[in-house]
C-alpha cells in the first residue's frame, strides 16, 4: 500500500532531480508544502540537518529562512547563515540620518552629509546552473533608490549567497542584471512583490536570448564575505557613532533623531567586507571611468549600515561617491517580507505617528506628506551640495 509516509520519503529522494532553484531552512515543526504537495521536510536533529538543502520548483514561491519572531532571537544559538537570512530581506531607509545631517548643516558629498537612499531586498529563487550540493544557496534582488522615489533606482543587483554547514563565513557574489530583465523589473519598481514572478517568467522563456544563462552577469572581483566578527573598520565606525551622541537639535522631534542616541554593539551585528579588500570596476553611471571600490557592511536585526565608497582608479584621492567623512549610510528597517516573499509587512520604526513607510512609494503616502518630508531635509538630496 502506498502510504502518505512513503510518499513523503519518496519526495525527499526526488529532491535531487527537481529543477534546482533555491534552498531554504524552515523550522523543523513546519513541513514545506508547495502546490498542495509535500515536497520535503527539513529535519534538524541535535543541531545538524539531515538534509542540507531543500530545492524548490521554479513555479513555487520562495521561502527564505526564519520567521520574524525567530529572527528576533537571532544571536541566541543560531548560525551565521540562519541569522543572515532572517535579516537580509525587506526595506531599509536612512531618512532619519539625513534629518540629523541637515540639522547639523551637513549636506551630501563635500558637506560631509548623506544622500537619502532606500534599499529594497527581495528574496528570489536561486538558479545555480550546476549547484554544489554541499552548499546552501540564497539569492536576493537588491534595488537602491534616492529620495523615497522607487522610479529613481540607481543600482540594481542580484546577490547570491552560499555557505557550507561547517562554515563560519558566508560568501556573496554580486551580479548585474541583463538589460531586458532590468528594464522589466524597473517598470514594476513600486511593486517588488511582482519581481519573483518576473524573474520566473524570464527563466521559463523559450527565447534563447532570455534564457537563465544570460539573466545575470557576475561582477568579477567584487565578492563579499559575511562573518559574525567585526574587523577594525566596523569597530571604529560603531565606536565613533556611539561617542557622537548629542542633544536633539532644537525644534526636532526626538523620535526623528532617536537613532543618534542608541548604542550599536558591533557584536550584535553580522558584518561583511570585500573578500579581496577592494575592486576595480567600470562605472555604470555618467561617464565611463574605472573606479576603485571599497565597502564594509554591518547588519543588525533592524538596522543596515553601508560604508560604500568609490574613487577614481587613476587618482585614489578623488572620491566619486560615498560619504566624505567615512560615516556609513545608516538605514533603518521599514518592512519585512512574509515567508513567501509576496507581501511586504511594514513595521513602525518609532512609537509615535512618525514612521518611514512613506519612503516605499506613492501608494504609501499623500503628495502633501511627501513634500513635507522632502522640505524637512532641504529638498531632493541628490540636488543639494555644500555650495
């Protein structure tokens, strides 16, 4: 007799020949159902997974690690991989940092301040052509835009993360998107919940030029390594931020500048550095020039710091982008994705009426609200300077 238990075991055996798209860890008490059929159930025994990866069909929704409540306790016995997957998703925005900058008369670039940037991280199905079954895989689409305007994306990337069960590090490769895919995604910049479907449609396309083999182009030499251990740069900018606490500027709501008064323990974050220290890349904006890139990242449960700088390769004293004072862009969490990455769940970043959901786009705010927030920081941040 064919029993349900036999079917479940048979499904586990068949995972190795399913079209490989992604892997996911879900709690041992939660079997992973897809299309009303039990494909597999990750089982964790004594801290060791019996199966290392769960590969999903292309047509299924993506699952990306821990539930939100589990991520809240991400430093309590969870691995780097589990912690990172619980945090590296959702929306982040640095509007409050921009408010603090302007209150101290700090404008972007030479003025020592920051542009207003927003980061959207959407877990997507992985598409390793020849996957290493000894590794776990996780992919994210990352879009960065200015001034609360999703249509002003200045950087669109795919981040592909891998690790082994025994590793204390997570490796991340960076990819640009094919022109056709990026154009289609940009047309839905305000609707990132559709991005998974768009990517899947390109994967399933029968047109050779839209095959999965050409959707991504690796940025060679730009690999990033994530660890639990901060390096000297991470420690320094956390210490500088901790020591820079000041009274709230007169006339500003404490909740707007509140992040200035928090201590960010580097030991509570996951940290990343460029694997090779720095990289040479060709600029994709403005005139085609070669840039020297340096970057450090720190990711807490609800805060994401990005210390990304670009210099002219021909003259490393000339900064092209980044913060002139080496102060990271300090982004706060605005949303989380649900387990299937089909719906964003906003979170209130303060206990008052003031929050950051207006940075998600036009459907999340009124025009008056947007203009008021823009006026509070002196207008479009990329048009302000120190002159």
